[in-house]
């Protein structure tokens, strides 16, 4: 059993490296080309001009399209992993354990960021979410709590980690770092790569341990649900 695990912790998936590359390519294209096309359509055909309106609907439609594409691409894998969940108790226990890991590592990472900057600061990605959440809360809740965990875990865990499955710790590290990078690259506040990579590590580790994509999706869902709830009700 141990020797089999060394051959790849994703051995139970039917994901080829070609399909993994396609998954990553669709994500990059979705955030750039598709996002731009959707934005132009909203502005030119529907006359949307306000930043909050275009941003909210543009991101929502883009993420909705990506969600449908990935569901169709991985419906067999998703169904297989769902059937592999032994029990609701075990699944929820694993998800909450992973979420506690996210909270703990995030706290440590935020302390490190504070020590480096010498003051409290908010990531640009976080500020954008708060801004758009104030304008269209329902759209942002659906996108952030449901769509983002589904899309990002398929991309950064199921697809990206496939490339490095023979080297588990390299796969976990790379997955965490790229997950962090994608959340800071637009704003250019790379110091927060520390915070987002720390959040991504427990999700990547849970996928390594379980080989089941629903565990990191569950952890990501719980983290985003918690974060959005804090923004909505506490501010």
C-alpha cells in the first residue's frame, strides 16, 4: 500500500495531465479573455457603467460559466469522490479540522505580515470583495461562498496537484503558493501572498491526505462562508 501511494496520491482519479493543463488554461482564459468579453457586453449592450455594477455582474457571470464548464468536465470525478465519502460525520469532521488549520495558519501569517509592514493593512482582493459585497450582496455571496470554492479547488488541487503527484510535498507547496498568487496578482500587494498561501496549505494538505476533492471544497466553502458572514454582520 505504501509503495502504491508513492506512485501518486491521485491514483484514484481519471484525470490525465492533458486534461489538467486544459483545466488550468480554461481558468486563466476565463479570468482574462472571458472576463473582458463579459465586461464589454455588459457595458456596450446593457449600458452598465458603474464600477460596482459591472464588477459584480461581470465576476458573477464569469464564475457561473466556469462553474458549468468544470462541472461538465469533472462530473464523473465529482460523483465518484462523493460516493467515496464514508459518512457525513467523518466528512464534516475532516472539513472542520481543515478549517481550524486555515484559521490557525491565517492568524500566524497575518502576524508575520503585520510585523513586516509595521501596521495593519487589508489585501486589495479583500477590499474589492467588501466593496462589491456592499453593492450586490446576494451575487457576491453566491460567487464567493459557492462558486469560488468549487472552481478554485478543482483548479488548484485537482488539476495543479496532478502535475506533481509523484512529489506530494512539492505539490502541496506549489498548490498553496499559486493559490495565494492568484489572489494578490491583480492588486500587486504581494506581501499578502503569505496570508493566502497559508490559507491554501490546509486545503492542499487535505486533498493529499484524502484524495477526495470534496474535502478541500468543503474547507474552502466554510472559510469563505465565515469570512463573508463577518463582513456582512460585523463589518
